[in-house]
């Protein structure tokens, strides 16, 4: 499979039992097949923060327009989750239900904080900004959206546990 954002060949990776395809040496994005994404119906105890440490090419050109699913032929993915302030994007395929995550901005945010203390201080703001309103909006919709929001939240917790703060979501995603 080719990266939907920069066309680099994706590499298969097992992260604590979650099988993903990563854009190693390219943009650093991560692809979750639908059955892997479904694993996040429940919170994952083991974490995949190493996904934010994938070697990337800083000079790579990332396509920010609508992307085609790396798994399906000629299917344009839907951008379901987008924080303009943080530029974190998730693209979902309406056909195979796989999920593409741009990790670039998450990795960048992580690199800004040297100490654990700084990280903690900034985490609350980042978490609220990234995961708050968008996920909360989804929860207010249908039951299926609620499930999806919970999955996304668990996926984020898996990828960047240092941004995760317990008891911040009164709607119960965590
Ligand atoms: Zn890429
Ligand atoms: Zn697809």
C-alpha cells in the first residue's frame, strides 16, 4: 500500500498487538485497517507512543487535499475529524472503514515539551482543544457516532497517552 498523503510505500508494524501500516521515512502517518481500529472499542492498556517516533523525511511533501483510501481502488476518504488550530486530521474510508491518521502534528506537539512537568501543564489545554469539542459533538449525534467517538478517543489514548488526562470528559469516553 502507498501512503495516501505522500505516496511513500507503507511499512507493516506491530505495536503491542495492534497491526498498523506506517509511513516510515515519509510523512509518518499511520493506517488502521477496520478490524484493527475496532480494537479500540475498549481502552488499550498498552501504549503505542512509539508511533510518534517513526522516522520521517522532513522535506517530504504532504498532500492536504482529499485523499484516496490506500486499501480501496478510487475511494475518496472522508475527513471526519479536524482541528484547524492543531492541524490534526483523520481520514476515514466509507468503503472499508479503515482510518488514516496524520501523526505529524501530534509528534510535533510532543517534541515541544522537554520535561514531564511541562508536558503535564500543556496536556490539559492540548487535550481539550484536540479531543474535546469534536468528540463531544459526535457523541450528541446517533448511537453509532458515539461508538465511533469512543473508538477515536481510545485510539488517541493509545497513540499519545501523555496527552491523556483522566476525568476530563464528563460524557464518558474515558
Ligand atoms: Zn506519507
Ligand atoms: Zn478503503
